[in-house]
C-alpha cells in the first residue's frame, strides 16, 4: 500500500501520435530542475503542510523566472513559456512531486489571462511583466456578503466622476488581501437590464485612500481571508478592463479557467504520498496495539479516486487541445479534488490522534507535525465552498448529464 502511487502514476498521458518522446524529455528536464533548484527551507515548508505566504511564493517564482518558466500557461509574446497544456500538466506534477510550491494563481492564472484577452495594449505592457517578476501581488474582489454563488447580484458600485470611478461597497473572503498590493474588482456601473449587465472590472491599487482591509479569523488559525471595504475610492478610468458594463464577460472568462485544476490534482498526489508515509510510520510504531485495516482500505480507495481525477484531467486537456467542448468535466474535477482533499486530511487526523487537537487548542502556534495536520484538516473544510460550492458543481454535472 505504501507504494500505491508510485512512479507509474506519473506516466505520460497518451498523445495519440508520435510525440511521446518529446514529452518524456520535457518531463525529465522539469523534474531535474525541481529537484536541484528549489531551496531546502521552501521545500520543508511545503512538505510539512505549513501555510505558504507571499515571500515563499515570490522567492520560488523568481527562481522560475530566471529559468524562463515563471508563466507556464502564458504565450511567449507575453513573457510566458508557450508550453502546451500537456507540458503544463507535466510541469505541475513534477514540481509537486519534489515538494515545490504551486504557482500563485491570482496573477498568473486569473487576472493575467483576462488582461491578455480583454486589456488595452497599455494595460498589457504595464501589468503582465509585473505579474511575472512578482512586482505586483494580486487579490480578487468578487464575493460580497450577499453575493457568493450568485455573483451577478453584487452591489459594490462605481460611479463615473470625470476621469475617475468612485467606488463604494464591500468585498468578503478576499484571499491574500492582506498581502496584495493590487486587486481586480467587480463593480456595478449600471442597474439597467439584467443583473449580469452593468457589471465592470477595475484594477485598483490596494493603497488607494478609502480602502480598509480587515482579517477574517478562520477555524484553522491561519490568516487567509479578509473583508475589504471601499469608501469613496477614486479609480482612474484607464483601470477599466474591457468595456464598461461588460465585466461579466471577463468574470466568466476567468472562472472557466479557474475550474480546470492541473495543480490541484498534482498536489493531491503529493498529499497522498505524505499521508501514506505518515501511516507507514505509525504502523511501524504501533502495529501491536492498533488495527490499521480500515485506514489501509481508505487510502487505497483514495488512490483510485485521485488516479481517476488525473485521468479525467488528462482527458479534459486532450479535449482542449483538440478544441472539443469540455462539458461538465471542470465541475466534476473541482468536485472530485475538493472531496479527496478533505478525505485525505481526515485520514491524517485519525493517524495523529487526539494529540493534534489537544495541542492546537492549547497553543494555536503549535507547529508540530500533529498540529499542522489539524490545521490542514480544518483548512480543507473550505474546499467544498471556495471556488464554487459542491452543491453548485453537482447541479452543473447533473444538468450536463441529464439535460435538466
């Protein structure tokens, strides 16, 4: 069982042609780079399941930047690698396998592609290089207290005043808002027509007068999310992305790319291996007074689920490369990855036992292995909410399969 996810798991997806050798050579190159160039202190933080913050993300991205790999999913004309989707999948799996951090998604995966597609030449020239070299650190201003899954009902407003918009309102669950220096912000610029109409996308510096960031305490004891308040915040008109009132097109474009998770699947593989190692060690120490059969079975089932997610991801990537519709695959993948992440940390918590809970309750600064596993367990409770709730994903899958 210890080796249920061995090197064969990293075998290359079928390409349907004679390009396998090219991808194998690329895989070897990336794995060698990840093994040799990720700093030991960063690797240890990832391996231990610690909270990854901006300084760690930034250091690793700067290392990749020197290699020319800071933007794996971007085209070369914007400073990216020009890799195809299979290469991106191989890259994500390789860096996860060697305990390197995932790339910070808000700039590279979210707003960067939106600016490429909808932005002006001036916006592309200004913002895209600063994403790649980590000069700018982005957060997302989408959700509001009464606008979560129903994002189109957002109420934060922006009124035109000469060559500025004046923004008033509130955003919530803003991940990394306390670390970011800039936010991509959905606002309502008109109340006419359907609720999806009259929404615009603005790029706003976080040090603009009138912005207040307040932390939201979460059960895991880590600082992830925030409330962000806007009181008469003046934003230059040239910070508008796309046409006024057409920001919903930008939002959909971003969300379509957010739901296909090559990094999430790769990280599940790494997490499974960590927990398999934890279980193996526990069995060596306690086999004489514990029955591990149920945990062994659950880990094997999780290995099968993760392999299934990986095969679905490979299929979705092939669909995208062949320009076929994805259907419900992004939602199904998001659902599978969220549930598997929760199940994995549940197993880890059962292995570490009540010691983790006792230490965490008495000292939330506890950075022992058991305390970190509890924090990971508590953090993954959010996986079935953040990025699209489980209920919403199931509805999407049901409509696609049943035609409802």
